[in-house]
């Protein structure tokens, strides 16, 4: 689908319709907030593996969300995390380490972070694993390098 472009014929319009720059009282940066703040943020870690680094990306996201909520004086949202890897991955070892992760979450966040639900989504990420528009964040550290190995016409989503 081609996006139609409408040229602005009035050059003065560009001078009127713009963001207020800088960091003063009337600046855009000091007068804009998130337009929507979901009650639940859903993320997926594609190629999570099963070692001790599995929870590092989740932890970074939690810290970023917690800091943003603190600055905005908002209650942190629920976090729903899907860990994806091939079906042969040892998801059981991940699940055995969940109590320690939740304990650390409670200790370091002082019980102020919302619930964090973690589930496995085994499968090959060259096919659809999640419904359209169901994820807010997708993370991958070491799995996308395989992308060049696949026939790209086989992964077109509609």
C-alpha cells in the first residue's frame, strides 16, 4: 500500500505547526507524557536458551519500567513474559529457577513491582508464534543471526 503525500503549500504553516524545542516551561519534552499506559506489558524473548542469562533481558525491562513508573508516579504494570526457543530447549531448568527470580524481584523492588508472569513459547520463530499486535516488546540477543538461513518468502506475515 502506498502512502499518499500531501505537500504543504503554505510555508508559514511549517513555522506555526512544530514542537516547542528546548527544555523550558513550554517545551514539548517537559509537557508531554505517555499517551497510554497499559495495565499489562507483554514481551517475548526470542531464543532465550536455558542458562543463567535467561532472566537478564527481563530484569533490564523490569528496571526500565520501574524507573519510568517512579518518575511518572504510577503503579508498575503487570509484566507477562514469553520465553521462546526451540522445543528441545530445557524449559524445565528455567522454571526451576523461577522461585529465585521472583524472590530477587521482591527483594530488590521492595514488593512494589507488579506481578511478573513467565511462560514458555516453544517453537521456531520463522513462523507465527503470537497473535498480531499482542506483544509490546520483543527481544533477541543471539537468534536473529540465523535469519539469513531461511527462505524469506516463507515467512511473510499478513
